[in-house]
């Protein structure tokens, strides 16, 4: 597979001249079509819903598009709750999956009527103390520990700070029952950027099995299970996207063989995916500043790790297209860098790319999740703007770039 651009090379080149680079550009059509395909694949599943993990791209215009396509919001902090609420995602359309949570965040989630998903057995008391009681509906985040092997990015569940253990899980529900909770949900999150459908399918099996156990042992009929996020995206051109249909078909078979015979038919199914919902539909557009030769060859961009830190943070691959270099353009092995005073500020290392000159425009793919949102101000870098490519072809600014005044606003002189 080759990587596609959100619009023509010519249009992107024009945009890179009209708008100050670097900037993120999101493709409305791509986001909508993918969200529809996800929902369509799970049309059989009662009350199917994806709570979009807001941290992936916390920008109101994007949250609105996803809400229009039926997504709720997965929030893990007070500002994320506030953001969801202000774009009209309210009540149980919000899942509050936090960890190490301060009381005011529990209070705000409770006020908003969000589904509160507790990360620890001690948080039952913490929630009670924060809001003066327990809500009618409560969810717990399950960490399977040694029963599951985590994948590479999220790591081994035994080493993870998240969730309640197998030994604690039933006690959590028992305590919630005793505290007056009447409606229950179950959540887990054991994968990240996973491309193997088996991983998601096994997660469904694990949660369905627990749902039956909760019914048998405690008489609890869960309202829904949340399989978490973690559906990966093909960052490399040779990788394959996970097929929603394949995942859905297998989960349906498990639902029919585990959930229905237990008399739990109607159990709702949900996900909490962020990356797969916006990642492939956002690019970072940047311009080449300096091409230099030291002990290696370098191409320095006007974007840096503050615009996209995944390569520096995780060593992640992001595909790079250099605009207006035809097929067969001469290539050169380079490191593509930013301007931070950190030598890991690189978008690519030893990558064969068309020979570049100052002024060339590059597009860094799959920057629509954990891209702009991971930005920071180290070295006095200002966060860049975000634009939305509308379905009608128009381009709209959905977040302006930061200014020096923004940066200095918190300082005392
Ligand atoms: C990050 C996160 C998600 C989303 O994960 P993706 O890999 O972006 O799908 C979902 N749930 C929780 C609790 C998370 O922390």
C-alpha cells in the first residue's frame, strides 16, 4: 500500500504557501467515512458505541464531527471533561477513565452524569468522599495481569499502573452493590497500536467471560462492556489496517456463544478508540529550512518534536512524503530533524527520501492522533495551528497558532 495524501499535491503546495508552516491538516471526509465503517461493522451489537479518546486530538471541531458520527468521549481529566461538555457531548456519552484521580475531577464527572470508570478498589471510597455517595451507574477498569500478555507499546499488564486485579474485581462490584450502585459496566485497556485482530477478539472473550461470572456470583447483569482503545494504524506503507469486519464477526460469534446462553443478551458493546479514529486523517505539513552535511546528511524542518513527538518519544515510524518530487526523483539518505536543542528531535533517521532543498514542502503522515495534542513549549517552541479540510474542499482554521503573548501570559516579570 502507498500512503495517500488528504488532497492533491498541488492543493497542498498552495496551502503551504498561503498558511504559515508548520500546521496540522485534518481530513473531514476521511474521519467521517472511517467512523461510519466502524459503526457499520458492529451494526449487530446492541447499543454499539465508540467513546473517542479525547487525548488523541482534543480539538472541538474534530470532536463535533465524531459526535455527529455517533461517538461519545473518553475523558481522563477535568479539562477533557470540560471540552466534551462544551461541544455538546454530555451525560453517559462521556466515559471518565482516569487514574490517580483528584477529588475535583470525580466531582465534575459526577455533576456531568458521565460514566465513571474506577481505576482502583480504593477509589470507591475516594469517589464516595468526593461526591458524598456513589452514582447509580459505575464501571471498573480491569487489569488481567499475568493472564494476558500486553503488546509492545502498552507493555506487560503486570507492570501497568492501571486497573483492578483479578483478585480485587469481584470485591469491587460487591462494595459498589453495598454502596447502592444499581447499574454496572466493565472496562479494560490492554492493547495499544495493535494491528492483530486476535488481540481485540481475546479482549472481548475475557470481558464476556467476566460478565458471566459477575452474573453467576453476584447476580449483576452488566449494562455494557468497554473493550478500550488500542486498534492500531498502519504507520508503515507495507502494513495493513485492521479489518473492523473481521474483528466484529469474531466478537459476534463470542457474543452468541458466551453472552446469549448466559441470559445476558442485550449487553451493550463499546470501544474507546482514539488513534484509529483520527490518526490516519491528519498530516503535519512542514517546510524544509536548511539542508546540511555534517558527519551525516540532515534536512532541518520548520516543524519539530513539539509538533509531533512520537518519533522522538517512542522511536515511531511516520511516513514522509516530499511534495512535487516525481517518481524516480534522485534520493538521498538523511535524518529529518527539527530545531530543538535535543538530538532526539528527529522525524526520521537514515531515511531514503527524494533530494531536498530549502523551501521544499514535506507532509508527515498519520499525525492526526497524539500529534498536536502532545505538543509542548520546551525551548520556547510555540504550538502551531490546526486546519480542517472540509468535505466541500474548503479549509478552515480550527485552532490558531500560539503567539509569544500566549507563551508569556503565565510569566511574572
Ligand atoms: C489512550 C487511551 C485510549 C485510546 O487508545 P488508542 O490507542 O488511541 O485507541 C482509550 N482508553 C484509555 C483509558 C486510554 O488511556
